[in-house]
């Protein structure tokens, strides 16, 4: 669903605009960008039935004709809601258990579907729809869009120590503190479990960082363990920030980039905010070159036999170990390719301590630019 269109239609319907002719005039004002989905949205809003756009448009015109015929037979003006129930019950036969409720109650039910009960923030469903909409808005007006991904540090240990009731109370207060820290234009949501997110429209990284730092500091202070503290002490949060379109080409990649920055915040000590793409200078730098069946570290004299190379990382066999969890800034030269690709990787598998040769080591890609990702994908198609 289109959150903006739903909001417009809700205001029309719930303000009492139920006369078909007046409603038709208002629908025409929405403009061509909404004409494809307006009938699907309107019928869903009034009946909770879901149709494809063309099917919904046909139903709507048939419904208006049905409303007119019913009014002529009765010799009086007919409430559109009655015609809707009659049409979908007797003509289209889409309603099995029709229920007529007050539109205000319907509006409340619709709104509740977008809120998280525990924290009072928007839920994952609203987050997904809103992020997609804000991406479109960013494209239309050529403005940046920043995303803050948030994870509560060591929450499982907190739950195990103080119990699930205390854990739920902590999540509720974290949601409240985030809500109090964001600006009016920002959208705060519970992403799932102990994860949260902030959508910051028309905002570069530095602006999003100020919002994120304000929320991080408020949470740290609240759980510092004062005398009148309701919850047990000790919780902090880590945050990662990415910006569209500088870091990503779509909403999925934007989430991934913010997640990668969040991972860097976790590995760098937790209780901090990291910006995607700006922490690479602090990584140990390793330059790697892929040549045929071999992957060689250019700073080393040894060669490593490549076992597998994929979009997610590289696995190789080596006689010397790398430390598990090490973040590396890698430059990968691809055969028959003029430009190398760069990525930040994490060592996710190492050789056993007593291994002397032939051990497998794997590096997982955690940060990679859009152009480099496309180049790697194109190369992999040819292998």
C-alpha cells in the first residue's frame, strides 16, 4: 500500500465524503501518479478486500452503477456503505461474513495495524512501507534520506539475568527514549525483537548522527543505575547509519549498509554510532589479488589457493592463519577487468590453532559499494 495515498483517502472517507459524485471529483484531483492504485486502495479502505488495480477499477464502476440502481428502486438517497455491502454480498459475492461497523472504528483498526503495542513506536510493516515511500520521495525531490539501524547491546544476557518482564519493560522505555529523541520529521520504528530503526527524511549522515547520538546518550543515561531507576542498570545501544542515494541504490541495500555500519559499531566496542563508509580508515588494510585460480595477498610472499569466490565473500586455503573476526579493507583485482573492486570483509572462519598447512580461511563481505558489487556480480556470471 501507498502510505500517502491511504492517508489522503482516509481523510476523505472519514471526514464524511461518501457521496459517489463528490468522491469521484476528489479522486480526480489526486493526479495521474495515483490513478493506477486509487481504486484498490479505496476498496481496501472501505471493505478490507484486496484487488489488483484493473479489477478494483472495474468493481468500483460496477459498484457505482449498483448504488444508482438501488437508489432508483427505493426512490431515495442511499448510503454508499449499504450499496457496498449489497454489491459485494449479492453481485460480486466477495463477502462471506459481512459486518457493518462505524467508519471511525474501521479507521482505528487500520491505524492499529501500524503500531507496535509494546513500545508505542511504528511497527515493521509501517517501517517497510514508509521506507519505500521515502525512497521515492528522495528520488523525486533529489534529497538525501538517512537510515539509522539500532540494536540493544547484549540484550540476551540482560534478559537471562533479570527476566523477560524486565526485558519487555526495558524495550518499552528504549522505545520511549528513541521517540523523545527524534525530530518531528523522523519516523521511529521497532524493527523486530531488540532492534529499532529511525528513518530521517531529507537528512545527510551528519544530521542523522546528531539524532542518533541524542538517543544513544539518553538510553545510556537512563540505564546508568540511578537510585530511582525502575529498570535494572546496564543497557546500551549500538547504531549504524547509511544514506540514500550516496550509499545505496534501493531500500534493501540501504538497510544492508546501515546494518553493516551497525556491525562495525558492535565490533568496535558497542554503545556507539558508526557511519557507513567512514570507518574504513581504521581497518587493517590487506590488498588481495585474484588471478585465475589463485588469491594472493600482495603484502605477503605466500600464495593462497582460492576454493570459492562468491557475491558474499571469498574462501581460500592457506598455510598461515588470520585472526577470527578481523575486519580487513580489501582491494580485489579480477582477471581481464581494468579496475579492482574494493570491499570491507570480516574473517569468519580460520584454521585450527594446531594447523600447519592446507587450512581453510573465509572472509565475508560486510561493506561494498554499488558499483563494485555490480562489477563482482558481472565477473561471477562469466566464471
